[in-house]
C-alpha cells in the first residue's frame, strides 16, 4: 500500500484573487504535463472527489500564449462557490488510479488548505466544507 501512495502524483497551486473572483484556476503547463497531453484549444474533463466524498466535474482547456507559454485553465464555478475559496487557499489535486471501466478522462482527489492564525502561529489546515 505504501508504494501505491508514493506512486500517486499531485499538483497544487495557491489561488490568486483573480482566480477566486473568476472561479477558474490557471496552471503553467509544465506543472501539469505529467497528467495531460497538451492540445491547444482542446477541452477536457476532470472527475474530482473532495475530502467529504462529493463528486465534481471540472472543465479544463489548453492554451498557448507567446508571452506566458503553454498553460491550462480549470473551470470550477460551483465548487469554488460552495467551498468559499479565498485568495491564498492551496488547491491540491492528487491523481487517482484508473480502472479499465473508468471514463477516458482523468480522476483526481482534491484537498483545499487554508492558512489560519492561531495563538500567533500560522497553521495550514484542510478545509472541510
């Protein structure tokens, strides 16, 4: 079981104010390259399960821009609203193992971590909403 845990791959990001406002997460393609094959303009789906076991479907798009190179946008408006995401929250996607019967798109678990100040100390804790 430990080897399976080590083989899992993840990618994460601290959200910006604009990402929270627009309910979209941007990743440089270099961060997500192990998970997705780049095809400019192509839409893709991500089946995501949060820490409470609720299932979500996010929609991503690949882009190429001469100024910022390749990047991926992941739209998650309902998730963002229901979770009450804030700037600087960390969103962590961990790939789940695929089964043959699964849909062709990737499946991920998602964890949200938020920095709180407690007794003068900064503490990152998992958001359970």
